[in-house]
């Protein structure tokens, strides 16, 4: 493990080096911000985007003189999308690298094992895109950069079921499927909780190993139950596997969707193309309507230049804004308190609202947002899966909540799938 970490240690980052023409603050003693990030493995497709966004944030901070008059450096290691790598990485960051601040990691599966180690050192962190990771630890110096709100587990299905209730006379049964991994199981636990008060009978509820390759038997078993609704929770590799298998088997429930994290990645959407038509999916973020502020547009424009060079998600609509926002949150707390003390920063964040590119955020219990920023989209009228089809968001339609809607649900799934 030590050799792996040593090989993968990177100061200042490797992504986005062409964007470093911005003048940086100069000082002999930089503020070191440490994190692990999934740069290889199953969730690297998103991890690389988050890192690029953090590097843009670092450059912006340094262009303005740094924090507390000192430049900011990022110290990061590749956790290889492997939860067992995360605790030793954070131990090294805190005990060997002596970082001043922590951020991340990315993804529920990696954040959950990081929290006990961070807590043992009394440090603070802002986990990125982690679902209910602190719900068992209740660590007061943990903060979540994900718009799931005060009921994080339930948020990954609440909108989906609100849409289902609009057709409750037509929908009676539901199948639930997901990976046997932290994120998927949290989302499924939330779905089960929501279902306790809903008029839908569960006819299938099973998990599969994270390394599953052939999803046809799973989908055939679901199809045999003839559910009206199928709710799934999956990371990028199994998102692709489940959706391809559903199309091959001919699975056609009346409502299909859930928390397919792979569908946040533009290249995954392009790979699947018309196969995702009709799916209703939670999305971390979409810069639709009023969400596309000048500040966010500037950040995405710079991200897209880096993305072309590094061959990562070309648009970055879904997850890079959260990486940048995590950095903004950390910087705002440091600036407001004139401190790097973890307890001081945590107390300030619990008491104040921060301004970020994903909106204004206030933190409540377990470091979750006090108000939900979740929404669901339906993929509609995709013909080829070209990049241009996803660039202007005319095929990623926000269908919940009403306040953020950009279009209406096409129902049932069989009709939406052909549209």
C-alpha cells in the first residue's frame, strides 16, 4: 500500500495543467488541501471530473491571492475506486503530508470509510457526492456536497415515486434492484422507506455483487415478475450493464428509472444513446434554466477546455459543479473565520449559509443540506447519442420538482422509449 501511495502522490495535480496560465499567489508556506480521488477503477469517470473542478477552484483562489494570504496547493492520491484504499490515504495525508485542510473523497463508497479516520484525527472534510455517508457516524465535522437534503437516503427516490403517484391507478407493483455497495444500498434503503407509505407492492427486491458482468439473468428474473415499476440504483459500470440487458431482454415496465449514477456521465449517455429514452433518473445537477449563472457558466467553460485535453466528460454538467462548490465552501469558511482550525470551521459552517455555483447552501444534521436540491430528469427523443444531443439539455428534461421543471413526463415507459 505504501508503494502504491508513493507512486500516485501528486502535488498541484496533473489534470488541467494547460489552465495554469492564471497568475498564482506566491508565498513560501502554502496551505495544503488533501484528498483522495477515484482516478482509476469503476467510478474514475466521475472522479476525474471532480478533480478537474477542484483544480479550477484552486487556480481561481490563487489568482485572487490565495487563502489567508497564502497560496493553495492540492495534495491528492488515486484511491482506485477502492474503499479499502481510502483510510490509509487519509492517514498519510494527515500524518505524513501534514495537510492543513481536507476535502473529499468522492463517492459514497469511499466517503464512508474515510469518516472514522478523519474523526480520529479531529479533522474536517466536505465529502463530494456521497449519499447519507455520515448517517451512522454523526460526525460533527463532516459536511456533504450533494443536494440530497435532510432525508438523504429517501431523496434518491422521492421524486421518482411522486411521479409514480401521478399514475397510481395504473401502477400496482414494483421491482427494486441495485448493487451490493454503499451508495446503491443507501438509495434502496430510502426507496423501501418511501414505499412504506405508498400503494405499490414489492414483487422483487434483490442486490447483485458490484463486480457483476452479466446482467441478463437478473433482468430476466425481474421481467418474470411483470412489475409495473422498476427502480434501480447503480454505479457507472452496472448502469451500462443493466440498461443494455433491459433492452436485450425487452423489459418494459410502465415506469423505469431510479438512481443510475452512470447516466450523469455524458460519455455513458452517448454510449447508450436511444437505449436510455424514457428512463427517469435522479441527477446530481443540471445547469438548466436559472441554474446556469454567469459564475457557473465561466467554471464550465474552463472545465470543458480541460476535458477536451484530458479526454474526460466533455460537458461536465452533472458533477464538476459539486467539486468546485466543495472548494468554495471550504474557502468561504476559512476566509470568514480567518482560521484553519477544524472545529472553528465546522462551527461556522453549521451556523452560516454559503454561496456556491450550485446555489446557496445551509448545513444541518450530519452535515447534510437543510433543503433538498434533488431533481429527476427523463431522457427523451434521443436519436443517435451524439454529443450535440446532450449539449443543450433538450433531451435531458427536468420533470421533478415542479419548480425546476423544463418539460413533462412521457408516460408510459414504452411510449417514451419510442419517442
